[in-house]
């Protein structure tokens, strides 16, 4: 006997599928190799099909993005980086037409309240504080990516 699915259930299932398909190509820009490794491990533990490239140099990341034929679906951007911080990176990125529509999540050790006071999240649609544990990071990524 087949289960009858309501319209509401069907819309919800399709929504989850669409969201899951949206973020299959992720770029992480973080100057801390250990943080990047943990991020990628957490992401792959949720979905092995997600491609995640990590770049430790924001200037190199920006240049690679400008030349790339396949752009990421989503960028996680560390705020604290030498040479170019998260806000500076966003300003430069938004000046490039083909990059201006890529969603960016600023990712930092600052609690959200401190970030607001420093004006960190002014140019981003989203800001998250780096979790202190692997379990918290997985839960956060699962929530953001709707996995």
C-alpha cells in the first residue's frame, strides 16, 4: 500500500532537495589550516558529495575567483586574516560583477554582539561565530545547508 503525500509534504520535500542542491560547491577562505581541515571534515561527515575548496590566502582566493569558470555556490569567509580581512575581501569581491551575487557567510571567533559593534557584518547577509567543538560545527553546518 502506497502512502499518500500531501501537497504540503511534497512542497517541503522539494524545498529540501532544492536547498541541498544549491550548496554543492563551497569555498572556505580561512588563514588557519587547522580550522579549515576541521571545517571540511565536518562538512564531509554531513554530505560527502559537497565539494569544498579551502584557500588560506584571501588575495589568492579573490584572484582565483575572478579567473574561475565554475564559481562556488556559497563562500564561508573568515574575518580575521592578515593582508585582507573579511570586510575588505567582501568590498573587493562585490566590485566584480560575476562575483557580486555569490552568497557569503562571515565566519569568525567574535561573538555576534561584538561583531555588530565592530561593524563586521555590515556587508554580509550572514554572520556566524566559529563553534568551539566539532559537534557544534556539524550542527551549525547542517542548519545552514539544510541537510
